[in-house]
C-alpha cells in the first residue's frame, strides 16, 4: 500500500480486517475532526503530519 505521507507519519495506524483488507487510519481523527479517519490515499499534503521516530514501528 502506498499511503504517501502517512507511511512516515507518527499518527498512522495500519488496520487489517478479517477479509484481508489493509487500511491506513489517521489517529489524529480521534481528537480533531479536521482529519478524516481513513484519508484518501496517497496523501501528499497534511497540516497534521509529524515524522515518525526512526525506531517506532507501525
């Protein structure tokens, strides 16, 4: 999956469903309604983007 900026963002969470689907969820959506829970991919611009620390895993 190519999620654009989300692939390097600390707020991304990868969600897998029971049918094998994989989705990129924005955890900022939990506290800020300006961010969609499941943004249209690939995300090229995002005001809430924060680079994920190198040691953090998804």
